[in-house]
C-alpha cells in the first residue's frame, strides 16, 4: 500500500497564517495539492486554495486542511508538503520520492 503524503507543521502553520486573513465568519479554505500533465518535465504541481470535494483525501492539523484528489494521490504517495521561506522566494514545496527528475523551479517533475 502506498503511503499518503505528509504535511509538515511548518506548512500547516503557514496555511493558518494565510487563513487568518479570511473575512470574518468565513472559514478558511484548504490548500489543494494536485498533479497535472505538462510543465518542462512531464508533470507539474498545482497548488492553490480550494474547497474540498467529496472524494478528496483530507490531511488535517492545527485546524487547517490540505486536500489531494484521488487522481493525484498515486503521484504524491510518500511525498512531503512543506513551506520554504528562502532568499529566492517563499512557497509551498513538495519533496516527492516518486519523481525521477525535476526542473530547477521545483514545480515540474517526471516519473
């Protein structure tokens, strides 16, 4: 059986900061992590704020949610979703053990 993706405490903390800015009374949205065809290496990550669908895998901590759709799940098995805040930029990152190679920007990969 494939391991589900993991989300680091740092990623959940950043998601909480983003959702703190949601309008009063409105619950914060979840972070969707998906895989789509394309990019310079064959597949690319689609990371965005979204609402949960009925068949999503929901990873929860600290009152925050990360969503993975069933089509993307095999591509993200055992992956780690993190938050990186470096000189070159701040972004959600994915350490994916299934990727045989990736591009320099870290948003595209091949299997």
